[in-house]
């Protein structure tokens, strides 16, 4: 019989739940995508003016992404610590008050 491999040690420096980070990223990307789609509509209306349409497309899409990346403050890496498993939830005993 083979010996069981030890559990991996997971290390993180996150200060908030991962779901909150993902929600914020998705919301930001959704807003930027809407702005880019509006840029496409405006550029489509000005398609005869090639330079203007190209400038609108590049400015409303990649331009905003690059500007966002340059302007937003990066959070410095925090102190890394091992993630521990949650303790199992215990049911209250027959004589303990309910919460």
C-alpha cells in the first residue's frame, strides 16, 4: 500500500474573499466593454472618415484598458500566510442555547 501524499500548503496574501475580487474584475471589464461597443457604434457612423473611426476604436477599447492599467493603484503584496482549513461547524448540544 502506498503512503498518502501530504496535503499541499496553500499560501495567499489576499485580504478579501476571492469572489469579491472576481466580481469587481468582471464589473470593470463589463463597463469597459460597453464603452468599447459604444465606440464601435460611433466609429460605424463615421466610417467614411477612416482616421477618426480608427482613433475612436483604439481610444475607446485598448486606450481605456491601458489607461486603466496605468492609473489604478496596485496594492502592494501583503504578508503571505498559509491558508488553513475551516473548523467543522458543530451543532449545538441539547442544553446549549441556539444562536
